[in-house]
């Protein structure tokens, strides 16, 4: 008897909630929610887990041809309705709903109303009919899609996209300042919240028209006046400030990014401005160029992976192997002379030859075997073999190292024969060959062929003479 | 970034805070938080580096080591690199209040009712293609004008030596923080395990000196293996490094192995990581017995190099000898080589003392840059020359053009840098015609630290160490990388 009265109440509750939900959906745009109700909406992300689990559980039981326990179905149905309504409250915070949110809203409402329908069918003992089963399968599909759209609303549309597919468009040679530079900064920092699906502070930053329109607190950008523009002011607030953008927990813009936005606004915030239209002394030119400069780390992303254990095994107290930077497979190696030096410690490095980008073998007793190893380091950019017993024949082994940019080979016995190797090294930028057997004539010839190569053949004669002749240091200096 | 060492490894080391933070309640509330605030764990740039092992820069560095030629006592910018002819024209006139603008003074001049402007005691000339103004006190540095970047717009908050030098070295005026050399050692690790990664060399000129304390090269709350090692001049660069008579190297090895096993037992008992550092330091000292005498032996340097640095580089304990030593240490993979030359505190007798101090350091400083350059080491070695603040444009005490001195001045002073990814031949920053206030491109000490770290491939906001419940950085909560200085 008591059970029956109770179940009446349940029927009324489910009917009432369904009607309320439909009402909400229909009169969506006319509703103005009180603050407390809007706050209730904040519980949506917590509540939503209940109907998912309960509904799926109930469907599973039903699909195995068992009767769904009455309390389970009741609870599943009520939580589905409450979740949908709370979701509606949460969505009401957003002024204009984007596609994702609309899909999520209608699918969610569909789940809630269909589960109410199922509850009613079950009540009139049609729970095991074929069309009820169909309805249950449909519910599974709808729950899946609702969840997926909800996830995209909160985490961003590309949340499930594979990391590699997120590659950014290359900045063209002569970029449009707004489209290729400013918009990129906004996309990396602002648009994840200020897009049609989220619209925090009623502000859209996806295109210039929307940015100029501003948001909740009015204009955010005053062309020609960065200091009065709210979007710039907020970037400059201290990161602890409530109003600071981007909000706490997100990466603040760096100085270059802020300065680019400032200069772009100062110049009128145009979307047709191109880099080559800027005047020579305009600071924006240097800023944009800085942004366009390829990251030196990029060229090393193609190197084979090298494990920390390999690095550890090949290292010793006298041989240090370091990654050029964190997460990089480019290696830099320094070797110092150990009292019990074993040439094998150097030749063993052939295992990681492809990864070696910088190699310092200064003052080491290296011979042809070590040079063999060096010649296999095809990605080598920086080589120090100064103060070593290398000869012209050894230098000949360097000719395949096309990426070599800096070569230190001073205080060695190499002679003019090596010049032809240096000539062939396409990327060579600096060459240090002070105190070698190379004659001035050959040097002049090399300079003629490679005018951009920095050749250092010791301190300039005049300067050196000045230092030798004008010894200003006091003889009677007090020592401790 | 930082390893929270107090947390893991040893079960004895759980403190009250960790106990609470590790309760399942903590985890549950995090989960709830992530639902209500979806971006909570999405992570901005700050999180990405937290799992990064130390000893590796954040991005590809330009500089791999630093030689800091610290001129302790604060050389006058008005007699070195900041040319102010107005001071000669208006000699004896009182410094306009509009220029001083309420700047606090030290106890030495705050009682003065007049602040007579004083001219530079030395002539200036322009040098090199960059047209850099360098005083005639520094004929050798003038020769390398195109290799160095002179910054004339440094400023600090401290007005007395000790807080000022502590600020420069540790990023804080109050002692106790790690020295910048220790931060670099912590962030970049060592290139050569047989030498300390942070070495200190001191010398003293005849000028008025201020004290130097080992706190300036202390590792503060960082692991003590990052501490600066002071190398002394003379026979024993490191005290007690050599074995006593009658002890052979293998005896020493046995001794160390045994001590180390005892220490390891103790470590298991207490979980104190400093014990591990201690073991490592014994081993380092053992290897240094071999490496240090070799590195410190300048007798192998050829005559041409001796002439370049000046004859005094053969006299241990001179600035010139330390400068040459610095190059040798850099060649051997020491990350941070800190020189101090004392005696730059010219409150009186400005001309004569400056002349003497300049003679001590001019040739050797310039020679070091030239020597590094011919060895290709300027490509990846950053050389810095400068003091802890500037000096006043008015005289201390009564107006006397024949013999005067300058008081401390924090608002503007000059330093120079060379190599290591810094633009050569650049003259950066400007002061007003009185050399008192900066009018263009100010560089605060925090900015200087941030820029220095940037050249070494370190992000000054990412290199942190958690201590006493907060994360510390060299730049504390300030500092911007001055991109204009970068090559």
C-alpha cells in the first residue's frame, strides 16, 4: 500500500520534470534565470555521471531479457531529467549557444525524455517488447553522442584529435599582420575560451569584427590606442589579478606576443596590413621577424630517438653526454683526458653517431680511428679538434660532414692541403685555425671563395702588438 | 622542474604537510575540482616542463659557460663607460633637486646640504666601429670595443655594498638564497665531473676595499654540490686537497670506499640527501687531486699568452693570473667562473685609486676576451664585467676639484658583456646628461639575470626550487629577458 502511494509520487515527479524540461526547451530564449538557479547549473558536470551509469546499467539488464528492477529504472530516469535540466541552467549562462552546445543540449534532452518514455512503457508492462529494446539501443547511441559533444564543449573540439594533426600553418614570407601573426597569437592563447561554443564574457575573438564589437564589459580594442584597450590592459595585470588574461592556470603571453598586439593596435588594428608595408624603423618588423624565425630545435626533431640508458652507458667521469635541450635527441659531447684514457670510449660513440650535433675533443690524443668515428657523425654541426695531433689526411675525413658550421682546429699541424676540404663544407660559418701550418696565401684564397666564412687566425697583429708593448699592469701589485 | 626531494624515496621523511596532501581526500577533491573547473589539469606552459630532468637546458643555449669578472666595490660609471661632458661644464654646481628627485642617500652623504657636480677625472674617447665611449683608464678594453656590448642603463635598489652585491649574486638583497653560479650548476649540471661546476677566484687591488663573504657563492637551499669552490692562489689552490705524506693514492681509495659505505648506511637510516651529496663530494675531491693541479698550472702557457695578459699573470693571486686561470677553467668545462677584484670603492682619492684599479684589470680583462675569441670560445662563453652599483655624480664631502670621491649610486651604472649570444659592438641604454637617471632602455638586475639565463638556455620562470613551501627562482617574481641584447 505504502509502495503504491510512493510510486504515484514518482510518476508525478517524472511527469513534472519532463514537462518542465520541455517548457525550458521551448521558451529557451525568453528565460532569465535567478543567480541561485544558475548556480545549480554548475552541478551539471557532477550529476551527469549518474544517469550515464544508471541508464547503461538498466539497459544492459533489460537487453539480457531480465526485468529491470523498478528502483534502478526510476532513479536512472529521474537523474536523467535532473541532469538535463541542470545542463539547461548551465547553458543559460552562455549568451549565444554554438553548434556544439546546441547539439549537446538537444541530444541530452532527448536522452532524458526517451528515458521517461521507457519508464512509462515499463510501467504499463511493455518493458520487454521489441520496440522498447530498440528504444534502449537508441538510448545507448544518444548517451554516447551527448557525452562526446559535452566533452568537446568543455575540453575543446580537438580534444580527441591526435597530437600530430595539430600542426600550425606556416607563416608566409610576407604575412598579413592580422591573419598570420595576430590571429595566431589569439588562437594559441585566447580563442579556446572566446569562441562561439564557449564565449566567456560574451566575447568572441575568432575574427576581427567580433573583437572590435567587444564583450560584456564593452569595447576591448581601441584602434590606435593600445594603452586604453582593455585586452592589452588585462595582459599587463599581475598574474594573480582576477582580471588578468589568460586566467590563472593558463600560460601568460610572453613579452614578444604582447608587444606585437600592442604595436598592431597602435598602428590601427588593420586586417589588411602586410609586413612589407611597415616602415623601416617600426618595432613591429623585428617582433614579427622574431616570431617567424624557425625554432632551431625543429631541425633536430628528425633525429633518431636515443634512450637515457644509452647515454648513461656511454658516459664516464671524463666523457659527458648531454641533450642540447630537454626532450631533444640532439647530443652534445665533451671529452676530457683521463689518466687511464681508453680510445674505445671515443670510438664507441659510433652507436649514437647520428645524434651527435656538438663534439668537443680539444686536446685529446686522437688518431685515424677517432676520425673515422667523427666522419660517421653526419649531423655534426660543431666540432672542436684543436690542440690535437690531427693531420691533413684526418681533415679529409670531414668532407662528408655537410652540416658542419663551427670548426675549431687551431694549434694543429694541418697545412694548405686542408683548405680544399674547408672549401667544400657548404654550411661552414666559423673556422678557427690560429697556429696551424696554413699559409696566408691559402687563407686569402679561401676568403675569396667563401666571403661569408668567419676565419679566425689569431688576434690581429696590431692589437696584439699593443698588448705586448703596453703592459699596464703594475709590477708591485700587492698579493694576498 | 624542481624535484620535491622531501617527498619521495624515504618513508621516514613524510612530514605533516605531505601527510595531509597525500590523503585520499586530497585526491578526491582534485577529481571533483577537475569536473567543476575543466581547465584545472589542462595545463598551460608551466606544467609541461615539470617532469624534465635537471642538468638539461629548457631550450637550445647560445652560451654554455659564464666568466663573471666582478668588480667589487662598484667602479664609477662616470670614469669608465658613461661619458658626461655636462658634468665638466657645470662643475661645482649643485645637483638639481629635480634630477635627484628624492633618491635616498647613504649615511655618508645624507648629511650634506650641498651636492656639487664633479667632472670625470679622466678623458673619454670613442672607439671601434661602434663608437663606444671608453675612458682613457682602459686603453686595452677600448681595443675590444667592437667585441663587447656595453650596457649603460643598469639599475638596482640597494645603496650599500653588502645588500647590493648579494642582490647581484643571489637575486635578493637578503642573504641566504643560492648564488647565480649555483643556480646555473643546478640547472645545467656539470660538463666535467672532475672539476666543480662553479669556481670562485678572488684578487685585491690597492683601492678602498669592501669585504667578500663566502655567502656570495653559497648554494643556499640548493644541494651543497652546487656551491662555489674558492680556489686560492699559490701552492695549494684547494686547502687539504693533497694527501698527507705517507698516504698513497690507493690508501686514499680504500679510505674513501670505507667511509662511503658507512655514509650509505647512515643515509638508509635517516634518508638525508645531504649525505649523498657528501659522498659525491669526497669522490669529487679525490678526482680533483688529479685535475686541479693540472688546470691551475699556468707555467705551460706560451710567452705570447703571458704577454697578452700582462707579465703579472705569472704572479699568483693577481687579477691577471685569475683571468688566465678563468680561461683554463672554462676550457676544462667549468660552468660558472666567478672572479672578484676588490678595491673599487672610491669615496675619496678618485683619480689615483681608479687609475690603479684600472691598471689591475684593464689589460687582463681585454686579453681574456681576445684569447677566448681566437680559441673560438666566445661562441659559447659569456663574459661579464661590472660592479654592484654606480657612483654619484656629486662629490662626497666638501667641494675640492683637486681630490674628490663619489658616493654610491643605484639608479644608473654601466657593465659590459661579451660572447655567449650577446650582440657584440652594441651600446645599450642611455642616462641623462648628469649620468644620474636612465632615460632609455633600463635594465634591472632581475632583467640581467633573466637575460643571462636565457643565453644559457634556461627559462628564468621555469628554473625553480621548492623550499619551505614555496618555489624560488633566481629572479624571484620579476625580470624580463632583454631581447635587444641577444645576437
